[in-house]
C-alpha cells in the first residue's frame, strides 16, 4: 500500500440510539389501542403524582397544561368539520361519563353527589380552562374579528348570554351559553367571566375511579362508561389528587 494513502476505519455501532419519527409514534397509537391509551394515561398520572409529592399546589397548573389539548379540540372542530360541529358539543356527559347512571350501591347519581358552593372566583379566559363549543362559522368569525381589543364591539366583557359552570377542585369551566364570544375571549386572551354556578365534585371521587380505559364504580368495580377523552379522564384523576391533598 502506498505511503500517502490514509486508511479510515468505519465502525457501525450496534448500540446506536433509534429515534422514533412522528409517523412511527402515530402508528404505535393506532395499532396499540387500549394498551397505548393506558400507557399514555399512566404516564400523565405518574407526573401528576410526582408533582403532588413535591408541590401539590402546582397541580392546577398541570390541569391547565393538559386541558389545552381538550380546549383546542373543543374550539377548533368547527374549523375542520363544520357540519359535525353543529350536531355535537363538549358536554361533560359526553366526554366524561354518563352522568345519568347510578354510581353508588344506593343508586346515587352524579347530580346527587355534586354540591353547589358559593365563590367569588372569576375565570381568566386566556389562562383558565374553559370549554366552549362554537358550532357556526359565521358567528365565530364575527366574534373573533369584532370582539377584540380595538375591534368594532370593543373589549371583551361578560354579559347575560355568557354562562359557565365551574367545577371544583378541578378549576375547569363548562360553557352553557355564549360559546362563540367566549371562544373569541379565549383566543385573544382577554377578559374574565364569573361562573353562573359552581359545583364541588369531590364526593364523586369516593364512588368513581378511572384507569384510562374505563370509568368504574368503586363499590362493585362495574363499568360506568368507556373513556372517550383521554385528557379529560386524566384531569378527572388529577382532581382526585387535589381532593386528597386539599388543594383548592
């Protein structure tokens, strides 16, 4: 071999880390089914438990973090599926579990276990998790264009049409009325809304549990409903940690 030739050895490592593409992860979710869903749920709850050990008062921030996904789905369906949006809604009886079913051995239902509480709390539209369901494109466009700082309708303000039901200890608000204008307030991150009614759902945790796949009755482990929204299911269980840690 000539003296001026340099030999370079190329060694392929058998331990080279593999980086999963987004497509690979999506395929895993689609093919993994219940197992993949449970793994995601358990991962979220593992983080929630770590936070609860270190600083339970940071749990509301975790709910806001997870709730962004649920909120985005709620307010963007009309953009992607306008016909479907008119027929659906982000109702807690749909995305949580069937609240009409008995939850206890004595036949108590969700509405029997929740209790109304008085609060002066005002929810911040750009911060707190409020779940409106805008269903009509024209009304959404008008609200976003006009109900903003400097818009024709002026700055966002609460009026008689805005109705939000607040759940404690979760701190999330379900919209009963004013879906389009509330959505505008959320996306422009301006305004506050005083809940029309506030419920403490803490007593529900004594009778309902969730494993990420199904909601089950505590007293006999029977299924109430399958999980239809992973983020809402995770938020529900984080609320249990807040209840146990007395986080308000």
